[in-house]
C-alpha cells in the first residue's frame, strides 16, 4: 500500500469512529432532556468496551480462516495482537484492525436507541461485551472473511452468485436492528409509551448527529477502497461508491418528507434527518454494486418504506424508542435484498437470474434470526440476574440524575456565594 492509500485508510478510520459520537448526538437529541446524558453515554460506553475487546480477541475471532473454519476464529490466535504488531506489514495491518473496530463499535451503539429512557448503564456494558463476543465478532467473519460461510454461501449451494455486502447491510444494520428488537422486548415499554408521547427535546442536536453520520459514512462505505489504487475489493471504483452514498441519502430524504407531507401535512427536520440515515443504511451493502440511477431509486424506496415502518411499533406494541428497527433493520433488509434485483451484472433485472436474490435472502434471514436470539438471551439473563431496567421512580425522575449523577442542561443558576466583608 502506498502512502496515499495508507493516508486515506487512516482518515476513513477516523471518519467511521466519528460516526459513533454522531449516533450519540442523534439519539441524544431525540430523547427527553432528563435522559440525554444517559443516552449519549450508552454510545460512549460502547466505544470503550468494544475497542478493548476487539484488540484483545475480537479481531482474532472474526478471522474465520483459523479455529472453526468459516464459523469462528480462534480468539487466542493472536491475543492482544502481539504477533500482528511485530509483522513486516504492521502499519497497514494495524490500521485495518482499527478500521474494523470502528464498525464493531457503531453496530453496538446503534442498538442503544431501542432502550432509551429506561436502561441502566452497568447492565448495558455487560450486554455490549456479551453481544460483540457471541454475535458481532462471529458475524463479521461470516460476511467479510473470504472463508466465511455467508461469503461463500453461493459457492456451497452451487449457485452462480455469492452474497454481496460491501459495508454492512447484514453485519451492521440487520444485525443491530434485530438485536434492538430483542432488547426492546426484554426491557418492555416505557411508562407512558404511545404515539406522540415522547417529543425530541433538542432538534438541532439531532441534525448535528445526522450530519456527522453522513460525513462519516463516506469513510464507512469508501474506506476499504484504500486496499487498492482507488478500486474497492469488489472491483468498483471509489468514485462510484462515493456518488452512490451521496445520492441514496439525498433521495431518501425526499422519500421520507413526501410521506410526512402526505400523511401529516408538514415535512419535519427530524424526518429529513431520519430519511438521510435510512438512505445511508440501505446503500451500505450496495454502494459498490449499483449504478447511480439504481442507487437513487434505492434511496427513494428506503426513505418511503422506513418512514412507514417506524409506526409499526405502535401497531405491534413494542417500544423501539428511537426507531432502530424501523430504520436500520428495515433499511438494511431493503438494501441487502435490492441487490438481488439490481446488482450490476448479477441482479434479476440487470443481467442475472434468481441466484443473487436467493443468497441475499438467506444471508439476511440468517443474520436476523441469529442476532435476535443472541441479544434476547443476553438481555434476558442480565435482566433476570442483576436487572437491566431502572426502577419506576428513577424513570419518572430522569435517568441522567439517577444513573450518572449529571444533568444535560444546568438550567438553574448556581447559588451566589456570600459576599466577604
């Protein structure tokens, strides 16, 4: 790797790491003022524990060419990265490890949006450790390691296409969305759960978070292109990845706002921010394998579909507080399955047959079911042993003061000191 590619790899890593504070701002603005610190701390807590575990054994676990080949790498193959750090390609290899860590971090941070206003911090940290160990570190290897069982699914089934997931439709978004649904069911509904009962306390903060996410997503989707001379591992030029990332998010904004205009008469800034995120989610697996026109259509479809999907929680009576299911699970499914129809050269309507759609569907359902099961078991065990949810009085008074002893906004002036005579 030349110095230019290495520089972009480092910059892309920083871009993706910035996305998790972006999630914290986005989620923090959507909750009540008395829960904003707690909400943001769930993301920052994930940054701490996931990065440490990834360095210790997570990177080794996702290398499914060792251990149980195709399924789980040996966590002790290079515990603490001692061997990798001493190799002759350590510079590039360790940047790659850091880049992978940022994906693991944001995947878990996304889940936190489903349990806003009612989760204790300590149990959340235990859940994070359990989830990345028994889910994310494995799923990342299944999808992105050349020997992963999902990566080689088509070959093993005798089909002409293998699964396409360039940057994380399955490993990140379906994974996080399914886990969020499981955790929301384990913790139960907020005390006053209902439509329009929880207004965002800080809309500008939401827009700042969405902006940071969109900014970071260019590293999220385009970072792996550093491995070649402006060409991604799929053979697609980085320019295609960048324009698709831009276009899909923009089209999704329009789709979401259209739904709001038709159903609620007023397009909202929260809708615009959510639409951008929905489009980014959908284009994540497909950014290197669609022409720009098909990427625009994908964004539009995702914006409309996710705008409608967020209301399912009221119909089905589960409290996914900040719509992780409606945006990330639904958007991830749409983007992953869309490739079966329109992936360049292999999609059903773009020169291929049903094979691409078949493998995309199997991969999506497999990750969804596995993630839901792991998250539900981990959350249930934690809840039944040490308790996951704050008590009723703390939920009413505000999670920030009860859990962290802090307030997001010091609205009352401090007492003036007595004058000295």
